[in-house]
């Protein structure tokens, strides 16, 4: 019996060494992950980035410079999570590759060019295998789309990085950018169509739910997402338990949204929270003009508008209340407000996606502004910011 126990113990150690000590799978400490990239036809010196998605923002995790065709990312980790590999450099498409990591896991990435979504990701994680399955659904269309994206993003880098002060150069090249986007559009639709078809029989998992949330979140923009019937069919397939989760409820809000309001309609109200967690309502400012400013800290034009918004707040302080409604996740939003010392009514719905007031006021892009008159009717709605635009709008709209 003792010999048998010793034999089984030795076999267990050997099996563990085969799993963890294989030349193709180096040992990784139990509280870490290791991502090892091996690329061909990508020059050394190329910077590869690792990011994470947080709400509607992508936050930097790490960066590594390609050397001898290899890059590495290693860090501590306490639970399974999804990260994103990308590069902003010339020749890369504006897209990211989903990579799953977990404690003790080794992940190998191999690629033959800069078309990042064609890189192969190998690990023992079932989530990665599922992600790989989605990536393979429309490989030919995805490859062609990335080729167009490379041309588009390289041109945009020239326009806004290398020639940022050359208005003539930028104006000259915008038609080409629009032309490329016209070629990308049918390819993107074909990819989405194949993914939606694939999801009809794929297991309903967290990854499946996240993808359905993406499709559902674009339903308000019919010109972007024309596949409402397919999304509704997938929602009907979702088990009741999954519908009751936060993600499931968000999907439901997109598929069956509340009614929207526009110019001339009565304002709608909702629950909003300040950085101390106190509940607020728009009705607090009844009898004054109310300017709603939907924004996020990841939005460049939103941030550029802040100084001018301060000028407007001071000029109309006796008749206008400005309510800044952030779309950023709670922790990141609170830190940003604290670090930047932003004044005024800095509020947040503290809900995922554009499913509350953002949906009711038809926010499609930010910054998005809604001016409500003292009688509670919506005076005007507009999106985007350019220098002087807020001051001009207020002179035009507030008597």
C-alpha cells in the first residue's frame, strides 16, 4: 500500500510538471498571469499595449516594446478577467484583441502581421476558447475590414498627429476617410450578421451576454444597427435568471426602451447622485433654465468645454442651473471630480450604459446638451462642442 501511495504521488508530481513545466507552458506563480506574444513581420521597437475596459472607457494597464519579435505582460491577478491587447502604431487597425487571464495562467499570442484580430490566443481557459470561436465566425470579412481600418487610422494619425496644425491637409484628406468608411460599413454589417447567427446556437454565457449587450445598445441608432429582429430573437432565448442580472436588465432596457422626449416636450426626471451618494432630481431647479450636460472623462471635446461652461455658469448664475451628468463608472468619476476639483452639480445616474435619462433624452454622442425652459419644456437639444459654441447658444436661447 505504501509503495502504491508513493507511486501515485510521483505520478501526480509528474503530471503537474507536464502541465506547468512544459517548455511551451512555463510555470507561472499562483497569484500571477503571464502573456507571451510572438509576432512575425512586425518590426522590433513596436509598442504593444494592454488595456482594460471600464464602463465606456479603456484604461491603460501596461505597455511593452517588441524585442526579437516578442512581447510580455506579467502581473498579479486574483480572479479571472478579460483584458485587451492593442497598438496605436502605424499599420495597426483601430481594434483590440480580447485576452483572458487568471491566477497561474500562461497565455500565448502568435501573429504573422499587424492585423491584430487575426492573432491566435492560446490558453487553458474556456473563456478564451469561447472568445476565439467568435473571432473565427467571420474571418475573411474581418481581415478585409482591418485592411481598410489600417488605411483609415494611418491617415487619421497623419491628419491629427503629424499635421495637426495644417488645416488644408486635414480638409483635403477628409473625403478619403469618408470613402474608406463607406467601404468598411458593409463589411462590419456582414460580420455582425454572422455573429448574431452564431449566437442563436452558442451557449448563453457571460461572453454571450456582453456581446448581446453591445448589439442591443446600438439599437437606438437604426442606421448603425439594422438587426433589431435578430437582437429581439436572442433576447427571447435568454433564460429568465440571466434577464434579472444587471447586464440582462440593461439589455432589456435597450430592447424595450422607455419613451423619448425632444424639443417642445415636457422634461423627464430621474434619480441622480452626487459624489457623496446623495439623491437629486432635476425638479430641484424648477422655475429656472436647466442645462443638462451629458459627458464622460474619456471624451476630449467634453473636457475642452469645461472652461467655457464655467463662463456660462457665471454669466447666467441667477437664471440657469447647469447639471453635469457623467456617463463614467462611479469610482473613476468620483476620482476625476476630486482630482480636477470640478465645481457645480456634478451628478451621475450610477447605471450601466445609456438606459436612463441618457436614453430618454436620446443621447447618441457626447457631449450632449439639453436646455430646459423655466416652465419645464425642452427648449433645444444639440450635440458636440466647438470653441465659443456654448456662449453663442446661451445668447440665442436664454432671454
